[in-house]
């Protein structure tokens, strides 16, 4: 059987396109299967290690051309609980940085990744995948138009409901939360500066992320019925609800975009790679949008994927299988550690039990008062390996 490319990447989102472009820039011939999708109106807060990877990989140049610096994180306990945490401010200057990271519009990042992709090494098809199987040393992908493509390595970047993951029989562990997230853009009466503001409420954080000038991106996590009711009352009702949740810290608020609600869940895989298949982005992991870990973790997937492919002996017919096993080893610790931290953080916000409230409040007091612990928290939040 003849291969059609060195690697086939399935999925047209940010993780899939970052993998496609990075692998092509490393000298691999790629077929990118990227069916058309609705515009991604979300934003991503990328920590500096992720921004550095994007720059080193040639995916972006100056982050200021596309995003907005995140110089501080302010956490406000807005719960009515008996034991409350102190207000806590984390400033990037404490660890010698001008910014923790940058906030990017996903659509802008996607367009830029497409613009810098080396076209001579990438064949992009706007076609869905209907099947995947393994035949010897090659992965075989069947498309909706009946075409069959083969490559030694298949990259599944096709999201939470990944067909590649399912066909490769990779086990998953999933949990669906009662809470959902509402996202939209806001125009504030007073500028937010470079600080991300997190109001912690009983059903999740209400977070305002700097988007330049007086604009902010909102991520509001709450019970789904609460979010639906705020949205269903029309723009004025939603605006009033947001004004109340923001405690009027920024004066008058206006909606600057439509609002969208999506459910929250966690997903973890038994292995991020095996038998010539590697999983990146939400095909390998999914979390609630807390701690800014989603795309940051996906870009660490891409970095380890590029390293595993570079280390593979391409003189061997089964190099794709070897690369997938190497990738799984590289990703195991990071996926387990990050998944545990994010899940613990989110569940601690939702916990009504007094011991849990005490532990959470005590933890934030410790972060506020103990510099070594603050530095460790910075390192974990920024994706320290």
C-alpha cells in the first residue's frame, strides 16, 4: 500500500491547525482534513510558555499584533458562604515578567495560523472523515466523498466527540457538570487594564478578561437555567444580570457581541497515543474554562507531538507507531497533573461542605501571604513542565 502523506491531521480547530503548520514546518508532508465549521467566537488566554512556543514555531510573530497582554489576575470571593477567601492579586512583575500571557480571539489566531502555513507541504481538504482503521504500518482514513487516504501517523484533533479516538478504541473518562458557560464581549465604562478579574460565585467564576481599551471578554459559569433565563430576557436583561454579577466595578456595561452558552464537562483519555494514532486538543482532554488551561494544554500537546515525530526513525516502516507511543509517554504526566489540578479547582468552587470551604479559603490565604507558594502557583498555572 502506498502512503498519501507522512501525516494526516483530522480537525480544523486551533490545535489541529497548529499541529498541521508545526509539523509541516518541520519538513513533513501533511494532509489536513478540516471540514468547514461555524466561526469560533471564543477567546483564549495563552500563558507565556504557550506564546513562546507559537513564536518559536513561526505561528505568530509579535503577540501584540493579535492579542492583549494579561499582566495580573485578581480573584474576588463573591460567595455568601460562612468562610470566605480573601481578595487575592497575582501580578506578573512578582516573577519578573511583563505579562503572564496574552488574550487572543480564537478566530484571529485561526486566520493567522492559516496565513503562515507552508502551503507547499500541506494539502487541505474541506471534507469530513467517516471512518478510520489500521492496516499494517499505515493508518487508513475514509472521507465523506468516498476517498481513502493513508499515512503512517494519524493525528486526531477532531474535538470532544473525536471519531479518530473512537475508531482507535482509546478509552475515555467523562463527566458532565450541571453548570454551563456563557461567553460574550463587553464594552465597559472604565478600562479593565491588563488584569483578568475573577468573581468566584457558588456555581463557578464570573471572569472578565482584557480585550483592549475598555473592552473585555466575559466567561460566566453558572447553572444552565440561570444563564438561559438571563439570555432569554433579551439584551437589556442580560446586561443588567452582568452588571449585577460584576458588582458594578466598571460602571455601565454594554454588550459588544452576541452571547453563546455551551455545556461544561471533563474528558480524559487512557492514552494520548498508540498504534499510529495521536490525540491533541479536546480529542485528548477537556476541562471547564478555569485556570486558562484548555488551549495551553493543547499547544503543549503539539510541542510534544513535533518532538516525538522528530525523534522517530523514519527509516523504519513502523515509525508512526513508534512516534505515537513516544508521544503518549511524553504527554502522560502533564495530562494527569493538569487534569487533577483543574478538576480540583473547579469542584472546590462548587463545594457547599464547610470543610471544603475552609480548605479553599485557607489555600487562598496561603497564596496571598506566602511568596514561595505563590511562585509555585504561578509556575503550575503557566504550565511548568
